[in-house]
C-alpha cells in the first residue's frame, strides 16, 4: 500500500473518530439543555397550578366564613326561639296552676303584632 493512501485512511479514521466523539459530547450537552428547559417549563407549570390552587383556597375560605356567619346567626335565632318556648311553657304552666284549666280565655291572648 502506498504511504499516502495509508496516511489518508488513518486521517479518515481519525476524523471519523473525532467527529463521533464531538457528536457524543454535543449530545450530552444538548440533553442537559433540553432537560434543563423541560425542568424550567415543569416548574413554571407547577407554580401556575399552585397559584390557581391558592386562589381557589382563598375563595373557599371566604365562602366558609360566610357560611359560619350564617350558621351562628341561625343558632342565635334558634336559641332565642328555644328561650321563648321555655318562657311560654312556664307562663302556661303557671296559668294552669292558677286556674286549673288548660284553656286560655280569648281576652287574655296577647298575640305579637309581627307574626
């Protein structure tokens, strides 16, 4: 084999080897960049989802506070009505003891005007 041909073959093999090595290095570098950009996109998406969940939680807390106020107002009204029932029962029992009758004469009935 001529010397120049052998040198050309060695140069070609060396060039292919160096080219392959460079391609592998570029592949690792590019994969790191794509992984990094993928991670950045995922973090951005997760932050947006977290912000949406925080906003929804805030709205739910406001609604919960409204329902708490409604509940406690209703409980207050219920307790006032229970107290009124107890008072009326006591009045009725006292009337029964005084008169010995369950009936209340019509002239003694004092209905509230706001019914």
